[in-house]
């Protein structure tokens, strides 16, 4: 099987039939409590053409969907969506 590659605007190569990368900014949330082996906001760079805006959240990664953390995340998302209108 032959794969065709094209250069993306990040300088990396991807299959020619790869899905288009969105141009809109992305909102990313980083858990600041405890360590993590996740790549962080820069790990999304190859998948989007717009900016990746990082927001620190004072919580551990496994608490990001906890009832005391979600309202903080929802507030940032709400502000972002309102600014897009």
C-alpha cells in the first residue's frame, strides 16, 4: 500500500487524506497539582492551525471533572464562547 504525504504548515508530514485541521483557536486546561506525563497544550499544535490558549487549573488531572472544578472550567469556556460572537 502506498501513502501520499503533504507538508502541513507546521512543517510535519501527514497523509494526504488526513482530516483538515481546524483554524479556530483551542482552549486547553492544564491541571497544575501533581505531575502528569501528558504532553500539555503544545501536544495539540500539530492538529490545529489556530492558537492553543492554555488555562491553568488548580487541581490534579483526575479532578478536572470534579464538581468543585467544573464551574471554573465552565466559566472560562463561557467567556471564550461569548467573545466569539
